[in-house]
């Protein structure tokens, strides 16, 4: 299912032409066509993939998991910079950066702690027990979604737990480097989950450095080259060729390091 069909840059006057407007990927961006359920952005560190994804998230109305759009490093002027063309507008899904995961866990712990404290306070003061219902409902929702808590699992396991809990059918997701804490085995688990969600009308826009995730069947791959998005085949990706060559003969690389 294709929910978001295209993203186009709107030509308008920018009053603060600094970051991110002076970055090549935003300056050169014109249009991105999304023709498959999975679209993947590939590029070197500093190429602007994350900046572009965050700009798209600010213009798509996505829920932010972990971080808050109010705390974004991007100028508020990027809102309205992109025009989103939807086939079927969905309110489901979210924008998620791997770098925000620890912050997300901290927020969950604080939400749980606050709810428990409020329930205890209401009981201690002898107030109407109906007042505890919103806090009890919050605790029940957290238990249903995350069990005992993501903080009780390894980083990679809790990462997958988050996706398993929050991925829903008919949704649109923007994911920035979801492979960051995942071992190769866990990346396979992520790919399995991705396949399942695509079968349930999920759509994904993913920035990644992982050749395993880049290999998702049928994905459209864009590589950032000179600040522009160039559609590329999996076999042509430098990430893939370097990884393959290294695994075949690592001694050749160490010889020149």
C-alpha cells in the first residue's frame, strides 16, 4: 500500500537561509517519488539523510517517538517547505531516530513512575478512587505495549520490542538508522517484521547504513550523491560492494590501513 505518493519542495521565500536550508540535500531537493512500500535512503555520514528525514517528518504530520518536534534542531521555517501528496492519508505511524531511543525509554520510565505516585497520593489522601482511573489506564497501556518495561531488556531486544509494540497496519513510518543497536541476527528479525508490516499495508521511508536492510525485496533505493538523490540498484551501492569485498578478503584491506 502506498499512502504517501510524492514529496515536492515548495518554492517560497526563506527568511533564515541558514541550517538546514544551506545544506546541499535541502538546497537541491526538488521531488521524491514513493512508488514502493519501502523506500530507502543511503549515503555517507554527513550527507544529509537525517536532515531530510526530519524535514519530511515535520511536514508530514508524523508522531515523533522519543524526541519532540518542538526540540528539533531544524528551524520552524522548514514547516511548509515540502508538499506531501497522499493517496490515502493515514494518521497511523511515526517518525523515529535510533539516537533518541534512550530518551524514549527514560520518558516511559518517568510516565510509569508519575502514574504510580499519583495513584499512591490519591489513596493516601483518601480521595475518590475514580480519580486513579486515568493513571491506572496509563499503567495498563504501558504493560500491554511493553510488558515489564523496555529498560529490562538488552538494547537490541528492547529496540525490536518497541517496533513490535508500535507497528500497526495501514501506517506510514519514517525510520532513521533503525539498525543502529541490532546485531545481524536481530536485523533479520527486523526485516521479517518489515515484511509482515508491508503485507498489512504499511509504508516505510528508511535511512540506513546496513546492506542487510538495503536488500529488502522490492525496495526503492536512493543514494545521496553531491547533495542529490539518485535512484540506485542494490548491486551498485558502495556500502554493498565494500562490505562484500571486505568479507571475501579482509586481509587485503588491513594491508593498506
